[in-house]
């Protein structure tokens, strides 16, 4: 099992030097110097900066030499943001990138397609097309809330991730008092109005951490958020580094206050348990 990475409070506030924080000067407007955006510190993208920091720290811990590489699996890779944000950390040469997604267009248009090993996979079918323990790192960002049985996919992630491996998983969340409204009232409203949404699950910070914990094969190292208020009439504040630092600090101290959270965990040397009867409402 890997040793947890200790960070000072100053590192949490300012962001790690391992990842992109202050955007470089460019003729185009870029968020965190990585992705085009009208705001230099777009808070909706802060979770990818934090993910890249974790991956870079983990890779550097392994003391790799020469052409040694670790295998990273992005579950629901989308546009390939994981690679896009990891690249500036200068550890990509030591990573072999794998990804699964069920969207043909994403498979065709992913960022740097020649650097990926991609497979089409319907996560709602519950099985990842890889052997046991073949990956050193797994990233699963903003995916589990869209699945009918996220606990099954977590079991599969535990199966393909080696003991001591790194898991970074994130999801949209809501405040504890609003979860029942989102879970029961909103679907009823949608049916009446003839609307549809892609979310199958509604998590609180606590219930999402509990979902991962009760898989029985992950040791949670940190639960964190990245924005307690963003967009709308105060979106202009996301052009300032100090506002990004404030949100990172609040998200680290009060993750339940944030509309999305990220769990950093280590794969234990234990088999994952059957979660199908687990009660996550507590």
C-alpha cells in the first residue's frame, strides 16, 4: 500500500506545485493554462487540477527509471481531460493511458487519440474489459452519478486496480437536506413536465464517501470539494487566483458545502464486498 501524501495547509490553499495553477501568458484565454475558457480559474475545472496533482505525486512516489510506465484507467474518459490536465505536470511520459466510454463520438474525438488505448464499454452492464489488478491508477470523474448501479462499477474498479493503487473519484453532490428532494420530487416533476435528466443517483458528500468505503477494498485518504459558489453573477471572480485559493481552502475544510466532491483513496489488499444490499441513505 502506498504511503499517504501529506500536504500542509498552505499547499491546500495555494495548490500543489505539481499541477498547473497560474495560467501562462497566451493569446487565447485558458483556464489553468490548459483548457480554453473565458475565466482563468474556472472553478468547475478545479477538480481536474487536483486530480492531476494526485496522479503526479503518486507517479513520483514510485521512483520510476528509464521507460518504466504506470497504467492509468480513465473510467468514462469523456473528452480526455485527465490526460489534458496531467500533461503539464510532466509525468505523462511515465503513464500509459487507458480509457473506457460508451459514446462513439467521444471515442473518435478524444484529446490526443494516438496516446490512448480506448475501449467501448457500457458501464451499466457492470464489467470492465480488463484483467484483475492490471492498473496502477484509476480516475472516475463525474460518472458514477449517471449509472444505475454505481456500486457494481466500484467493485469492478477494485478488481482491475492493483493493491496500493490510486483511485480518484468525483461526483456531483447536494446538501444533505436537499437529497430527498432531488431523489424523489425532481423525478416526479420531470415526469409531469416530460423532461429527462442524465443523473440516476443523487449523492451527498457523506453518502458518496460511504459508497466507496463500503466497497470494502478502498482506504479513503481525503474527501474534498473545490467550489462553494461559482458561475452566475459572480463568475467574474473566477479570473482571480485568490478566489480560486479561497474555494480550494473551503472545499478542503467543508467539502459537504460544495456542489461536487472528489474522493482520493488507496486500493487495499482485500477483495471488494457485495454492495447490492448496502443502504447509503444513512
